[in-house]
């Protein structure tokens, strides 16, 4: 359910850069969720690469999702502490 609340924003941002979101959504979302996992928080993609989902971690969509997830978490924390 939480994904439905942010999906449209992520779709708009993703599609603005060219690729079709619906085609990449599964890998993008997997990357986004990976960045939010407690064990991976505050770690770059490179730092936790070996521990990431083996099937998706090499896709560009997964990496984009991971980076967006990190940005989302940073923004969330900033607003939560204000």
C-alpha cells in the first residue's frame, strides 16, 4: 500500500528521463525497497552490492531505484526531525 502513495511521483520523475516506467517498475521498486532496508540504510549501492538481490542488482532500473530510495529516506528523515 505504501508504494501506491509514492508510485505516481516516482513514475513521473522516472519517465521524465526517457525510459518507460512500466517496463522497469519491478526492478526499480526492488532497488527502492533495498535502499530502505535497515541493513542497507546509509550504505551506497557499491557498499552493499554483494548483498543485494542477485537477479536485479545489475539492472540500471534497480540502481536508479536504489538511489531514489536513498534520496527518499534522506528527505523523510529531514522532515521527521523538523
